[in-house]
C-alpha cells in the first residue's frame, strides 16, 4: 500500500516485482519462512508453560496433526507472498519408535509438501536434520563419543538429504547445536572435530552420488545449548573447512543473532563470509543486546538491514540461498495475526535496506573511501608485498633507505559512519 499506509498487514516498502539494479526485489531478497519457529513454537520457555495454541494444531505428535500443520504453513506462505521455506526433519513429521517408522512418516508428509509446492509454486530453500533435540544426541550427533549414535545421526542426515532432494531444495544445512562440549575434562576436541568433518565429507559424497545440486552449508554458533560449539563463528568454520579439505564443497549459512553471541557486531559474519565468497544463505534475525542468549527476533533496524543488503548486492546476489526468517513471535504474542505482522515488518525493513544499499553501492562513494585507504598496496612496495615478491630482508632495506619514518593516517571512522548514515533515508 506504500509508505502512507498505517495498515500493519500491508507492505509499505516491499514490492516483489520492483526492479533494483537490474534484478527484481524478490530475487535480491529471496524471502523464506522457517517451519520450526512459525509452526512448532508454542511459547514454552525455561520459566513457564506454553502460551500459544494454534487452531490448526491439536498439540499431538500424530501424523494427521503434522499434515494439518503443513497445510497451514503453505496457506501462510502464499498469503505472505513468500516463495521459499525451510524445515528440520522432525519439525514436519513425527519421530517413530524406530528409524524405519520415522522415515515412513517423513515420506508421507513430504508427499503432501511436494504436492503443495507444485500447487502453489512455493519452493524449498533448504532442509536440515535435527541432531540436537532427541535425548540420544545429548552429547552430540556427529561429535558423540559413541559410534552407534554417530551412525544413527548419519542415517538421519541421509534421509533428510533424500527428502530435501525430493523437494528440489536449494541447500542442506548443518547446525551443530550439540556439536561441542559442556566439560572439557571429558572431551577429546580434536577427535570430535575430525568426526564432524567426516560427517560433512559423507554428506558431500552422498550429495554427488544422488545428483543433489543444492549447496551444503554449516551454520556457525558459539554456544547454546553447549558451553562451546565447534562452529564458533564464520572465521572458525572457514578455518575448519580448510583444515579438512572441505573449503570448496561447503558454504556458510549465517545467522546474525549467532554472530552477536560470538561477541561480534550484527553484520560481522555476513560481511566476512561474503568477502570470502562463502556466504551461502542468511538466517534473517537479530538478538537483544540486553540478553545473553539466542532470542531469534525479527529484523526491524534499517541500518542493520542496509548492511545485510549491501553484502548481498556486492556479491551479486544469492545463487541458491536467501533471507530465511529464523525468527519467532514473542511468548506474549499469542494471536495468529502476530505471525503475519512480524514477517511483514521485517520484510519491509529488509526491502528498505535493499533500496538504501543499492544507492550506496551504485554511488560508489563509500567504496571509493575504502579503496583510498588501501591505495598504497596498488603500487610500489605495497603491490610487491601483496604479490609475495619481497621478504623480511628486502622490507628492512626498503625502510632503511627511506628518507623518513612513515606517518600515521587517520582512519576517518566518523566520516565513514556519517556517509553511511546519509543513505539511511
């Protein structure tokens, strides 16, 4: 309805078909709704009972209830105008008494998901296996000290990849919620991390075997539920992938709230992964600065949204990923309309951020300022340093032969921030 509207159930900034820098807004942003928060969260927290009851959900783990949830989900996707969704295996189908029964349930539910995808045009952004909720995974899935549990986790991953492939998903994510430790005294960290790498290698090999063309991704998070998780942040994961020969095969799914928990600023891991050419997708959420845990809130800050969009534009857009709303309504927000309002306000914020970022990137003003800081490396001794053409002795001689000591140059942080703020219209 445009910026003059005060209707909370209408978009003020998001216009799916609007072209920005030669690409439709919907194709830059590729919005996705997550199944777990949106259709499984009930307001339960460590201090209180569930507060949310949805009319389509009877609270049971029955197959009929799972199918009702899926139908409700696709109704929401289409009403929001979102073209993608994401899920964990156990979000959509109940676990059975055996692996075979669990797999059968997944087959039945995914049959309906495929039918509804074909009917609505909604697509699967990525799937994943939940290797953290069941008691068997208390000490990890791929990092569990028991090889039988590792094998059970691998079987679950295989089936989740099969279902993702069946639904033409564009990616598969590993989030290692239990892949870490609570007590360092009982943990062989390097052995566990090697086992984690082995699971990823198996997934990459299986992807190729079945012809799955989606990307494999790891989602960094420093802690919670474990005291320490091995996929701590983007830099840690990329180093881990390099160490185990997985750098080319695996990308990153970045969640800014996890980045904040690692002690970084909201946009840090998105920018880091994008500049490394390894940003596969983004879980679009944020956290509360006053709380020390993963609050999974909708993004509403236009500066944050602009920073995300800037990285997306600078890397040329997503190839297979998107902006997945790994965000939930608050425990106190118990009406169905709250789900719509939460997604709409965040879609609007990110659309506004995209417009801001497009102007920022197109004007090249900020990029020029950054380039000028490093211009010394474009010529002379700086260019030789980057090319690896000089050693310590050569640089010593360079300095000894200089007429004077090098002088410090202002980093102009205030100027950079001032320029950025000028684009937050």
